[in-house]
C-alpha cells in the first residue's frame, strides 16, 4: 500500500514540476518581450532628448566649396 501512495505522490510531484516549468517559461518570455520594448523606448527617448541623431546629421551636411 505504501508503494502505491509513493507512486501517486511522485506522479503529482512530476506534474507540479512540469506546470512550474511552463509557468517559468511563460514568465521569462513575457520578461524578454517587456525588456525589448523598454530598450527600444529608451533608445528613442535618449535620441530625442540629447539630440544625438540630429547632431550627427547636421555635422555631415556642412561642406565648404572653394572657388578656383
């Protein structure tokens, strides 16, 4: 009788471990998506606030032509 109870407990532990693995995978996937969105927004905000993109463009447009 003890072996049957032990077997049933092992089955429930395995099912619980499987479900926890699925939950952890879903959580990691959500975290990766959120981190990606935050990184993209961080790049956009830093570009707009410090003017790095605009400053770089202005620097390449200034050229001098000399008359011969």
